[in-house]
């Protein structure tokens, strides 16, 4: 016999409401962990300069909005853009999660990243601090990045940071 864990429970009123609230909280916690895992995988793939791995973290029609550049939309443009970025630069960042909000099949993640950008042609390394906003959507049961925008932290304005 399979037990549902509900035998003998009063499934009316406050007891039912508290159980449902508990299930919702557990699901939200699971979703938040899954969303964080996608952003962490994205960061790992960027550090490894793995274009296919990076693009696999995005939906097929995702948009990336880098500062001072045109918006990149869709897997084909993402692949071309990350190919060019990784050919010209090495990105080494550590990220911190500032906020993860999940609502249904959408999630918003705000992070800050600190690290360096190395220009491959010259070997010059520049420190960089970024703030980032990711919007994810659940598609087919998996979380994917649908929108991504980032910018330099204000104390760095004036310098050029073109890494993604």
C-alpha cells in the first residue's frame, strides 16, 4: 500500500491550508534552487569559454542586452556573439546572488559579479564589476534564461567593459 502521508489528517480548514502552504513553499524553494543552478551553470560555461554550453542555458528566442551594443536575440545570434567574445577575451568572474524571485513559470535573478576581463590579443587584464538581471522561464519543465541584461557597477562608469 502506498501512503500519501495524509491518513488521519483533517483536510479541511486551517489544516488543509497549512499543508498546501507547505507544499507551495517547498516547490518555491525547489524552483529557486533550480533557477540558481541555471545561473551558476551559465557562469561556469562563460568561465570555460564554452559557447555551446552557454547558449544551452538560454531559451531559443532569448535576448541578451549588453551595454553599448545591439540586443542579441535567438540562438544563432547568441552563438555568433559568444564565439566572438570568447575569441577575443577571457572572462573570469565570481558571482553573488542578490535576489531570486520565482512566480509560477517565471523567475527574476539579480546578481553582482566581480572579476577580470583579459584581452587575448594583448594579454591586458582589466578588473570588472558587473550587476546583472536575468529573467528565466520554465519551458518543458526546465528553467532557461529568457532575458539577460548587465552593466558595469556605477563606480566603473567611463571604462569600457564589453564582456558578456
